[in-house]
C-alpha cells in the first residue's frame, strides 16, 4: 500500500508530465516563443504552489 506522501509525490509528477506534454505539443506546432519561456515557468510554479 502506498503512503500518503508517495501518492502526493506521484500526483505532482503526473501534473509535471502533463505540463511538459502540453508545452512539447505547442512547440511542435510552432507556438513556442523564447521570450515567453519565463512566463511559462512562472505559471507552472504558480500552479504547483497553488
């Protein structure tokens, strides 16, 4: 049986994977711009920190 901490960790990893997948899909479509990279990172941090 998984502990609460393991479940929370897995949920965070899954959320990170979703964020990275979305970003990769955008980059493949040419929707990624270098000058907004910091904005993307900041948004992901805000979501992570709630």
